[in-house]
C-alpha cells in the first residue's frame, strides 16, 4: 500500500480492462495478469494466471472494501 494509483497503473500499456476501482491487464508475460485497485491510501495489486477470475475477484474485493 502507499503507491500512487495513477503512476502504477500507467505501467499497463496494452488492453486495459476496467474494474470497479481500477484496471486489469496482462503483465507482458504469457498467462500472467494483474489488477491495480485504487484505495484511499494507495493501491492493492491482485494477480493471477487467468484474466476473468482476477477481474471478478478484484470487483468483489473492491465491493467488500467499499472501494468501488
């Protein structure tokens, strides 16, 4: 925590998939995906090997934390 969402999410250069409080995309490594979720005090990073479950989990996490 403590990273700037705008700065860290700028590193995602290809197809950005919006989630409730951030964005997700591939990392450039085949089968590696990450989401950057904006929080009040920084960024939460969620990663996995399949984009859809990472996006779904990120949306649920943001909803649960009240960040959506």
